[in-house]
């Protein structure tokens, strides 16, 4: 280390110095030759024991205080047993290294994961990229990804698994935007849809095959419901509850006792578990309440997380597979789905009742497409839905 006391120089003093080399202390020196003034850091390498000199920049660009800060950082490296020039070389090498698409993608996923509410998001991102993108462009430098590279990833699946391809395109677009924000690539995003890929690929809605969930014909539902009532396991009870509430499977499987108001006979599903991210109040019929009472008997000790329909593992809800099997046994076929029960309810409401369409849509917690309609109707039509669900239960339990 320098034996000079620190801060020997001042801005005024530097301006008056003649040609020569002058020390500021702390290994910081300024070399003056005519109009040229340059900062250097002189030291003995802790790795080789040799004396070395590291340039810190010209005085016209690097002020005295900035030079002192750089010298302080270099001294810190020396105290850690590291050579400042070697560390500088490593930084330059790292800065010039080409980042691959896969490296940037993994950086993006890692940084975004804490902000994603669904814990499945990161695994789904990695899975789709690993399956479709990484084999083709994973090792490609991020600044060299072009339109033809994106198309090479998307075209093989665009018309066969359109929804997957569309999501993948959006993920690639966001990764490339992320790289652009970090100055790792320049120019327009080759994965953008509007004004670019929309001119090359057919619209997803034009090629996507709409797959509807197989539903029990609503007229057959009373007999299927009767078979569910003959089963006494938690899966059959969950299927009955799902049917009588017209709720989604995930909403039922993750339902908690704290969400149930037995006095008001209402189940309040929190916004974070709803597809539309809005709290949803579900009226509970007598049959739905009976299911809850039966679950209290089957599960006398409440689970730590308060799940109404807990699965085999602690903290895990009953699985979709278990509920589906109960429904398949009741229907006598595997050609029906638990989500299809919502379709059965919707068909019944349209064919057998005089309830307005909006009441049925609200019961299904569907988003209101018309903005004007949504603005005028701010309530959730709970009273009307209570009557609708009573009639739905009467239909499901009709044995005539």
C-alpha cells in the first residue's frame, strides 16, 4: 500500500501542476504530460508479488472524487487477496460474453417467479421452453434470435397445439423484451404478434381446435346424482358439492372451512382462487350443506390448512382424478368430465328455466363481456342465484 497520507491533491492544485507524476495517497497517482492528465493505481499484485499499474481514466472524464472511489475499490480487492487488474479483465470478459437465449430465459424466469401468483407458472414456463424452444434456439446468442428462428419454433405446433404455441410465442416475446431492456439485443422484437407475426401466421382462433369438456346430458343428471349419493367417499361428496354449486373443480378442491358461513348459507371464494380474480359468493343449498356436514363426520379432525376436501397427503387437496373417478362410476362411463357438470347446469338453466342469462352466467362466475352491462350491474344477483340453485338441486335430486 502507498505510504503517502491520503487526499494530497486538490482540484486547484492539479490545475497548477507541471509535467510529472504526483501521488494523492492510497496508491492513487496522476500523470501529467502537457495537456494530458491521467489517473493510475499503482500496487503490488497479491498473486505474483510484481508491481503493477492500472489505468483509471483521463482526468477530463474522471474527477478527483471518482478517481478516489475507484482507488478505494481497488484497495478493497487487494485486502481480499485479489489482483485489481485481473478482476478488471474478468469483468470485461463477462461483459463481452454472448448470452444465449436459454441463459436469458432462465434469468427472466428466476426474476419474475416471486411476482407470479400461481406456483405452477415457473415450471410451466420451463417445461414449454425446454420442450419446444431450447432444442432449436436455446444455445443461440440472444442478440442473434431473428424472425426465422422464432418461426422455426412455432410453426411445427401452431396448427396442432395452437394454445400451447400461442402461449409459447408470448413467452419468447417477453424474454426478448427483457433482453432488450438489459441492452443485450437491439432492434424490434421478432416474436411480437401485432404488425409482425400476425402477418405471417394464421390467427390462433382460425386454426385452434375448440375442445369442449364432455358433459353429462342434463336430463341424465338426476340418475347420475343418485349414483353419487350411493357412494360415501370424500370424492363422491366433492362431486356432489361441485354439482350443486356449479363451481370449478379447483375452487371446490381448495375450499376451506373458513370460507363457509353456515348461518347465511354462503360460501365465499376468495379472489385469488377465482379465474376472474374477483371474490365470488356461492349460495349453499340444503344438499350442499348436507355434504359439508357429512365431511365433518368423515374428517372429524380439521386439517391444519382447513381444507374441506383434503387429499391423502397433509396440506394437499383431494385430486381431480379422485373426483373424476367417482363421477365416472356414477355415470357408468369415462366419457364425462367434472368440468362438464358446469355445462350441464348451463344447459338446464337455458332449457328448463326462465332465469335471465345473466343470472346463470353469474352463477358460473363468468366474466361479463359487455362493459356497459358490467357498469350498470355492480351486484352479484345473490338472491336470484339462491332461488336458481334451489331449483337446480330439486332437478338433480328428482327421482321421478
